[in-house]
């Protein structure tokens, strides 16, 4: 049986160490974001309806403001939420890559030579980050939050942190640490300091 790291599982379910050539992948999703996407589509439809079927007798300025407002709100909400319905995390021998949504944008690629360590975050809440999506807080760093629950925190050194919610965060942390250990003396020192 294969797990998401590519390592084989033994009879007890334990995963064998991962080589640098293997790839670990994980994802997290949030179905509630689809409700917001529907609301955005509704605003977009309302803007189109106003533009097509409204009488111009009620005043051009009010009509244009209504149409533009509904269209702008609809597009922003629709595409803003669709971008964060799920996140994919990929750890290979070169980098940690995070891609959001169905088209993979926004995307963050962190080379492993810039990673000092990785740790498990047992509970990440959108409330602590100011909502879902791509977030930045001066005291907490940068994050991709698609749902509440566990995730990983990647320490980039100098107080810079990158947090992401992902299913099986233990596997992600293990994969990053294994790759840091195999990266040579500098990587081994960094990884061992976080075990």
C-alpha cells in the first residue's frame, strides 16, 4: 500500500523514511466556501439583470452605480472564494509548493534551502488570521487558510513563518524534516534542532 509520501507502509501502518526523490502531497478543502461562491454568482447575476432589464428612466447614475457595484462585488466574491475552496501542498526534493483553488493561483514555492524547520500546528483558526484565504499578520507571518483545523508552520528564518492548513500535517512535517536531514550538514543541523 502506498501513502501520500510515496513511502511504503508496514503491517503496523508506520511509514518508512522518505528519500529526497519521493514526493509528498496533501490537500485540504472547505465546502463552505462554495456557499460564498454561490452568493458571488448571485451578485453577478443581479448586476447583469439590472444592466439588461432596468429602465433608464430611474436615473443613469443610480443604475450605473448599481450595475457596477453588483458586478464588482460578484466577481470579487466569486473568484476570491473559488481560489480558496481547497489548497494543495507538495513537498519534493527541491521545495515546498502550495497551490490554491482549481487553477493553482495564488501559488507559493519555498525552496528547501530557505527552510529552517517545520512543525505541526494542531489548531489553526481563520478567526486568528482574520478570515479564510491568503493572509498576513505581522506577528504571525503569512498563511494560506482554507479551513480550521491542523496544519503546518514552515520557519523560514529571521522570524518569517509560513502557515498552511492541510490534511495529514504530520506527514508534511515528516517529509520536510526528512528532506532537510538529507540536504547535507546545514540541512541536518536545521532539521535536528526541531525534532
